[in-house]
């Protein structure tokens, strides 16, 4: 079957936990996938300490040297806080199989530091799009009017929306497609902020509550009912 012709730039944004993180020396801090997950969690306490953010981070960069280095390729989770989520390798392969897309050419991934504010991620996304869209438009005459299609999972949809709605991205955006994005917040995020990793995991709870991103995922509407 012939692939569907695509002249736009397609950008895949992962959800929370979906980007691999490393320190300034390139050492993996969050890079657990598939069979390595349980083995890696034995020493994950050290990574939690390295990834925990100061209280005044807000929408800024904590300056801790942590950088996103790619998308999680396989299963990823943090037991007690987030449940397992499949990675993105199969999605990228499916897109290449059904559309005239090629990774690193007109099919891009945008890993981001999922600990930080969605607004921070959107600022970085703007810088990336400015460069990549100019490159793609200049690569062939028929691409001079190309725009961007965002394919977003979970929190990635909030990052793309902020770029499109607040940072002028609407001028070059064809479409923002979201899958499982909590547009009005997530009750799960609220539970994670309150309970963290549970009574036996105080370090995980403190880590979760240090994340600006998780606070931004909290529901923006009444969602808890009590007696009376």
C-alpha cells in the first residue's frame, strides 16, 4: 500500500516520564526501559535525589545540568507514582510505514525535561521549531509553505498548546493532535502530589511534589466530593 504524502513537518512530543534525562556528563538519570526497569529501580533513589527540584524553580531552569537526550523507547514507569506507559518506538515506525515521513528528516521527536513547567518546555519547543521548519522549507520548492503538525501524548499536548496559543506558534502550526492529554488536569496527578510513593516512600513523595509539571497537571475543576 502506498504511503500517504506529507509535506509538513511532523513533531512527536512524549508525555510525562517519556523523555530520557541525563546529567551534564551524559550519565543517565532517567533512562529505564523494558527489562532494565526493575534492575534500575534498585538504585533509583540516587536518581530521585539528583532529579529533585528546588522549591523556587517555578517556570525557570534550575541550572542543575540535567538535559533531555531522547524519547523513552520502551516501557517506562515509576512505581508508586506513575503507572507503566509504552514507549514511542512503535509509534515512530508506524508513522514511517504509513506516511512519507522519515525520522530526523520530516519526522522529529522533541524530548523535554518533564520535571519542569510546561511553559519552559514550550519555550524550548519554539527554539527547535524555528530552526527545523526553516531547514525543511528550504529543502525543496514544494515545501516553502510547509507548516508543523504536532502529535502529542499526555503532557506533551500541554507543551505544544502553550507554544501554539501563547508563543506565536499558531502562525506555523497546521494541527495539534493530542492523545490522552489532560486538558483540564488529571486526578491522578493530584493523588500523586498528595500521596507520592505512599507512606513507605517519602523520598518519592518529596520528589513528586518538587515538580512544577506535576502541579500544572492538577485538575482545574472541582473533582473531589466529601460528606455533606
